[in-house]
């Protein structure tokens, strides 16, 4: 199976990182002198299971017209640009509907420059090995993230005695994409508020979580029932994949990892 990748490169009004980036766009934030989104494009192009790439953002022309982005896309192939919508989920839905996608879709974000091709390959391979899954989300364990970044602040969802954090990585299998994107749009505003996110899937689910009886598998079953889809989580071995660049204090962390990979 080959995935079409949607790379979400939009930003919110008043974003602190956008304010210090070329063109006031977060996706163009310079890490080691290079626009952040180019590291993600490197990973997508190096991955075994990714085909075409669609860069999606609000005011997409401001990103498409960046000289370094233009040079990168000109030297590559299979990279296009599309105007986004009001949120990440609605941008994914709009893109799939506008381009009439019928195949598998992979979604990640421009602020995910530490995602490696090896980790992306692991994610795709595990999704493809799970028969009947409509949508999958990439997660990392709290212990792996803390081992990689002992001082970094993260939001964790606690399930079955373990903490998990998202990796800005999603897979939508053929035919399930639009329905999954619509369901995602209903919960995306709660992703930084774990208890609200759990409550969205039912009071019973919330009670089980409070009592410590909700593990990851049970949470995925609750999400599947609520969304009318078969949803699963892929727990990645790489805690680094959960470190997106979302605040100014994340910049030196990301640059240190990128520098180490170059050496």
C-alpha cells in the first residue's frame, strides 16, 4: 500500500513561533538555518510507503512562494500545494474531497521535524498489518519521551497506568478518510485536555478512566464506537517522534537532535 501524505502547514492567529519565522509562517521557522517543514518533507520522501505529498495550509501562497520551499519542490517530484480550511481536521477533509482521494492517506504536520523515516516506516508497516483498521494514530510512551527529553513539558493521556502522547501522525485507510476526518473535527479542540477528550467518548468511559480501568485498548474501542469506525493506536518505539516544535523552548531541543543526526 502506498500513502498519499497530507502535510499540514497552517498556523493559528497569534502563534508565537509564526511571529519569529520568515513570512510570519510557523512552517517556515528556521531550524539550523533551514525551514522546519523541509525536514518533514525529507522524511516523507525517504519513507518506503509514501507516494505523493500535498502541502496544505491557510494562505498557502505565502508558503508556496518561499524561495527555499520553491527550490526544494522544483528539485523533487510529486509535491503539490492546496489551500486549507479552518482547522487541521477540516483541512484534511477539504483536501480529500477536493482531490477526490480514494486511497490511503497519511497525515502529519510541518512542526514535526524530528520524525524519522525509520519511525514513519514502522508506523505504516504496523497499520498495514492490522486488518480491518479504518484509522490509526501514532503514540509514544511517556517513559520513552522522558528518556529522550527529561526536562521537556508534555501533555500525557494516562491509560492503564501508562502515559501516552501523540506524535502528530495519522493514517486513514481507503474509503475511511472523509468519515474519520469529520469525527476528528469533533474532538480536535480537546486534544490538549485529556479528561475532556475521554469524556467525549462517553460518561462510562470517563468513569473507567477515573477508576483506573481504562487501558489503551479499551480507549480505542470506545473511540471506535463513538466514531463508527475501527480506530487503533500504533505505539512507536521512538520517543523523539512525539517532540513537535510548538513553543520557543522546543527550538534548541529540536536543533540539538537535528545536529546530532548530521554528525
